[in-house]
């Protein structure tokens, strides 16, 4: 949790823990993040408070193995994190996969605000076709608004600030896992979970448990 939440390296955390009498290698910490972060993120989706039906969706970018990759993200109109997905490509199939993932964990929204991306608009049309095929009367409204989407662009900053201090991702798997964990830490910061604890670390442990 401390690695995912704060701007510190694995070696920093190794040293901090050693000062408290806990001996753990920085490589072990890395393996823990890769192994457990995605499972904790899945648990977080089932434990978070209900979200609103007006969404803002956007993607940001980061380097993995020296190549640009894309982090799809969505928040509701109150700024609560809905879902996230790292993708090697920024196109209609990737956007469709992301929307399917977000709908499965958050239900069907009334509307989604996006930027001018044609791929995202095409993905929402595809989602509406799928919903109609399954007899769902609901239709997701698309809003193209820079003003509405400014909220999620601001929300990207927490993720980008944490990633900026990392030494770089060596694989898609490690990048995806670390981003899953960072997103959960961000959700805890936003108080998206019902709990008596005020400690972010304890909340993370409750989600993991």
C-alpha cells in the first residue's frame, strides 16, 4: 500500500521497513505488487460504494518497455473512480473492452461524456447495439464535452504523478498490476469505501482480506 500510495521506490520501502526491524528484499516487494494488486483491485470493485449513472471517460498514456500504452479510465460526475484498464492500443476494440468491463462492475449509465475520440464514440455505439441485442431498453447517451471531461483529466494527475517517480515498467503485466494497485489507493483517498477506519493502510488491508 505505501509503495502504491506514496512517491517512494521499492528500495526506499525496503530501507524503511529495515529501520522497523522487518527484513524484506525490494525484489520481493515488486513480486508482491505484481501478484496481488490485480486481485485487490477486483475485490475493491465489489466493495466500493455505489456510483452515479453519469460518467466521464478518457484515456491517458504512459511508457512500457519504451512504447506508449494507454490507460483507459472512467469516473462518475462526483469524481468517484468507476473502472480502469491498461491497453497496448488506443482504438475501437480497446475502448469496447473497457466499456464492457466498466459496465460489468458498475451497471449501465444514463450517459457518458467523452472527448472527440471517434474510437470511443464507436465503442459506445457498439455497446448500445449489444444492449439492444440482449433486449435491454436502456440506451447510453454520448456527450462530447471538453468541459464535462475536464474532471477526469484532472483525476489523471494522481496516477501520472505516482507513475512519474517509478523507474519505468519492464513489462505489460507489471505495469497493469501496479496501475491496478495505484487506482485502489486513489479510491481509498477518495473515501469510496464504507469503513470505520480512517487509516488508508487498514482500509487497503480490509479490501485485500
